[in-house]
C-alpha cells in the first residue's frame, strides 16, 4: 500500500517536471536567453535530484525497482537530452507508440494547414520517428528515408542514454 502511494507520488513529480520543461519550451520566445537557460538548468537539476531519489528508493527492493524503472528511464533521457521534446520523452518512457504516431500525424496536419513551418516540423518528426524506431515500431520507407537523410538521427541514435533506455525497455518486456 505505501509503495503504491510512493509510486503515485513519484509519477506525479516526474509529470510535473516534464510539464515544467514543456512550459519552458512553449514560453521560450517570451523569455530572455539567460532566463531561459537558468530555468532550464534549474529544472534539469531537479531532474537529477529526482533521479538520485529514485536510485535510493529502488536500492535493494526488486518489486519497487520494477515499478519505478520507467520513471528512471524517462529521467535519464531528460537529463541527457536524448530527446529534446518533453512530450516525446514522456511517451517514449511510457512506451506509447500509438500516442507518438498521433503526435506525428498532428505535426503533418499542422504543416498542411499552415500552422507550422515544414522545416521546423522536420526535426520534431525525426525525433518522434527515432523514438518509434527505438521502441521497435515499423516505420514506412518514406519515414526511414527521412531518418537516413538526417544528421539529427546520428545525434539521437548514438546517444548512450537512448541506447541504454532501449536495452532496459527490451529487458523489461
């Protein structure tokens, strides 16, 4: 019972930190560069503290360790910047390929409607496609070509944390 409460509280705390990162990215244009960087550093410091708390909480407790592994994965990805977008980090850590696909569809729709710049959306699509691929999802030939032609793919796919997260996710399954 107390472990359930702990897990719930930790999940809420991680969601709060992800929301804080997402809000920061949304408000980036409204902030001075130094204010943005300072706030981002503070949030990353909070994520590191959160990771340390998770490490302490899971040491020696296998059941709790299994419950919190996805939280640790998401935290590691956020700290290392394996993924830039907080929403992609969250969906990757929760192993939500359907929601990642939905996000990809929304990006394409926004480009068609003129709400997004095609070049800006390309990086977001690459990040989502990389997450899908790391989760073992099938991607189309067109999507694969986009990844192959992207320098961003090299940055994300060689990330030690991204590969570590993937191996832990596969071992958990």
